[in-house]
C-alpha cells in the first residue's frame, strides 16, 4: 500500500492546474486530476506523473455543473479504492476556471452565471461534497486572482467571484479547523497560459504592460504558481491558515 498523500486538482489537464499537479508529484504526492473536455491532455499529464514515480488518474468533471458532483465523487471513491488502495484523500485544490473579458456595462447575464457557477457556486458545493473524503489534517487550496486586489477594466464579474472565494476561504478555515484542515487562497497575478484566450502570453503589448507594472519586471509563468501550491501541501506550511498568498511578482504595488 502506498503511503503517499493524495491531492485532487480540478482543471489539472492544462495551464496552472497541470503545473500544480506536476509540482505535487515532484513532492511525492499522488494526484487525481480533473478535466472538462480534453481527455487526451489529461492522460498526458497522468503519464508524466507516472514517469515521476507517483500514481495519478484523470476524471471528467464540469465544476460549474453541481448536479454532477454526486456522480463525480462516486467515481473518486472508486478510484481511491482501486488505484490508491484507500478511501480518503488529503488535499483539495480548487483550480478549475475560465476567463471572460467584458466591460461591466457589456457583461451578459449568461456569462455572469457561467462565471458564478464555475468560480463560486461550484467551488462551494464541490468542497462541501468532498468533506467526507478529506482526511483530518488535510489541506484545501482555493484559487483567487490578483484581480481581487487591483482592478483591470473588463474583469468585474470574474473578480467579484474571486472576492467571494477569498471570504469563503476564511469561513472554511474557521469551520474546518476542528478537523485540523487548513484552508488558504493562492492568488496568481497575470500568467502566460492559454487562460482567457492566451492574451497575456500572445499579446506583446499586454505582456509588456504587465511586466512594467510588476516589481520583478516580468509576467508570471505557470511554474511560479505550482510550486507555491505544492509548498502549501507540505508539512513545512502546517501553520499557514486562512491566508491569501498573492503570487504576482509584486504587481500593481
């Protein structure tokens, strides 16, 4: 039986989630990762984790569709028993997300609902349903954004959801403290991924503008974030709780 701890990473098939999953594996943690539609990308990450000597498994999940969560956790239960020979996991990383860029005046109600369902309602109820499967002494890490602290026009709805996540995180830390579960927020700055259509990565002017507004003088990379998530799942971070850790290189100071 493996003594490795196990992390569940939502949206672990690409971008930041993929980097988190790989960093966790490098730290000796087994991984269940979820993907929404790109199974081949998810399986490639699983293969990479296997090559690092850790166990991994990919499960389909749309984090905005709360009605599917009971079925999903049934699949998690089966995976824990069959692949990992256990009935619990240790770390929940609520990473899955999408970006929609629109001015406040032009934000459509259906886009607001989509952001709400994925970034706030989905995180709330996925975490609730996960509680019976998380070991006491485990960790929950929620993803926010630098945009909850500073304001860039076009992200009003997205950032409002992330503000909600930051408050929710403190409540989770308070209510789950009796079980020894620490709950923290990681808030990335602008990162070069395919998030939001890959704008930060692919638009040189935007990239330059962000680098100019960042104390360390460059745009973030996925590897800047994954290692912090892995650290928060490490015993070294045991006394860090209810914190918002912005990982932005010192953006908009």
